[in-house]
């Protein structure tokens, strides 16, 4: 009788863990899909990835609001982000 109860409890726990993991993966996928690259809004050393020759990746921007470096922002907000050099852009800009 104890074996059946333990097996039932283990199965219930495994089901809950699987559901929680699936929910977490869906949330992460939804978050990633809800972001877009926004050029010209990153501060020096705060860009999210590579832009042009001589750069590596995240944190490589040498100056604020460089139009060749991008930052991930919530989808639909990029072109409304105001900087001292103008608005954010969905495509690379001349610095």
C-alpha cells in the first residue's frame, strides 16, 4: 500500500515539475520574441552585441548612442526612444 502511495506522489510531483518547466520555457520564448534590436540607443559598454569591423560583442561600444551598436528593447518601442542624437532605429545608422 505504501508503494502505491509513494509511486502516486512521485508521479504527481513529476507532473508538476514538468508543467512548471514547460511554463518557464514558454515565458522565456515569449520574452525573446518580444524584443527587437534598436540601434543608436546603447550607452558606451552597454550594447548587446557586435556591430562592424573591430568589435567583438556585448559591451564593445566605445561611445554613447553609437548608431552601429544595438541594444535589445521591447518590440515596438525602438523608434520612440529619444537620445541626444535623435530617435532609435531598427537599422544601423552612421555615427
